[in-house]
C-alpha cells in the first residue's frame, strides 16, 4: 500500500500503489494504462481526482500537440496524461504542508510557476519563463498539469499548494470543475482593469469562457453586457447568465453597428474576444470606443490580419491572457460560492472516466450540442448521464 517516506496519509483515504491513467500516444489516440501513483514533494499534495471537465485546449493537445510541451517537444508517445480542469479530494500531504488537510475538497489551477523568474515574482505565473523546460525535473518549480506535466485524466495527481482552491461542501463536483473556466474569464476582466461596474462590455463567442465571461462581467456590475455569437440556444444561456442583450451575428448585416445601436450609438468600453474567428479581432477593435480595451482570450489556428492604424489612431489597448493568472481562480470561486451566477448552466454531459474517448467525441463534435463535458472517476452508470 502507498506509504512514501515523509508523506502524510490517512487510513480513511487508502491509496493504491498504482492507478488507471489515460496516456496520449499518436495524435488522437488515448490508451488506458496503469501508472504509479505520484508522490507529493515539499509544498505539494496528492489529489484524488473526482471529476475533470474537457476543455477545447485538451482537444488541441490530443489531436495536434501544442500548447502542450513535453520534454521540450510534442506530447505524443511520451507516456503523457493530458487533462487540466479537474477537482478532487486531498488524500496525502507532502513534507511541510499544513495549509490543507486530508479529506478536503479542492479544485485546481493549471499553472504552478517556478516562483523564481521575473514573471512569477510579478504574479504572472501563467507566463512563467521556465514553462515547458523542466519535464522530469520538477525541482525547478514550474508545473502546468496537462500541459508540461501529467494532467487529470487519471485517478490521482500531484499539485503544488499554490494551485489549490478550497471549495464548499455544497458545490457539486461538476460545478467545481468549472471554477477554472470562470477564473479565465475573471483574469481577462482583471487585466482590462477590473473595475467594470457601470462600464459597457461585449463578449464575443458563446463558448464556455465566453458564457462565463458574461456571468463574471455581470456579477462585477458591468452594464450593459452584450454577447455575440451564432447559436441561438447558447445565446439564450448567455441571457440566463446575465447578458443584457444578445446578437446572432448571422441575423444582422453589421455586428459592429448592432453593438453600437444597443449602447446608445457609441462603442463599448471593453470587449472580451472568445470566438477565435479570423475577423474577430478587427471587429472587436471597431466595437470599442476611443481609448477602449480589448482582451484576447482565444487563439485562431492561423495568423489574423489586424488594423494597426485603427488601434493607433483611436488609442485602443489590447491584452492577451494565458490561463487564469494572478489568483483569478480564487476570486471566481468566491463568486460561485456566493451564488452570484450559476456556472452549471454550461455543463451539458457527464461520462465515467473509463469512457473518456466518448466524452471527447461529444466535446469535439458538439454531439447533442455539448458545451462543457465532464468525466468522473467514480460512476455507477456505464453510459453517459445528461446534466439536468
């Protein structure tokens, strides 16, 4: 039985020596294998993974590789386990850890910066200068579970205490997996200035980050909040999460003018771009007023043309964000704990961990209009359960 020296465990949470883990082989090929249960070092804990949400970035990694970087290169055939939006229960404590207790429920951030580079010292640990350079040598400090180190499509994983966010008992496993998504939206709004109360905000793209971007912006007091997209059912979810107006871009001749019409004839203060559409950046630039700010939270597959002259002439600020830095996940969890918005509105499907390939197919192909698909380590049913 699992009993590494210097690691505190409890008989109430027995831990096996090995676990089931999905391993990425060739592009698009995942195989369920046995792996040794990892051992937490100083300032780390072992998390029993109870639920994992599938992110669009997981699909990029599984089918294409980047932005994962394993041993300095592509993640294929390196015994790598993807998955990063997970929550679970602390079951073992590494040396010196007293910030958390065994049996405590947590959700996790992806990035534990090295704590030594310039960006980490500024609190920008998602931009750690040692990103991807220390696979197999975690003593350097940097970890990005599911990107540069093993992730959450398995039964147990090690996390640095700085990546943990305690969650209340009345928060479901499924909702807890969405804290990171809300944290990304929170990070974007933080970088735009944070004080958005009474300010006008457009969110482009009603994917998971966009929908929770609406929820966070509204919870922070933005007015009006406008959501643009192409699917009426997702735009309706946006309304339920707080959007004052929604625009189906396929039903208007000019989405920029439609935004201005809803905002008293002028541009908005902020745009959070979550669609990754090729023309989205230029549209966002034209949606904001002079001196406005644009946050880019999604990345297109290819290069996108940008009207730089328009940016300069109108003193527009552009921010790119990576993940959920500057402790934004903690602030998002606080909003969710206070019931400021219902993140579960974007959770559509749940599958057992053993059926991960089916869950990924639902997420990738948007089967039954899947938005956020969750896999759980322990489920009685052998088939998917649609979220109510």
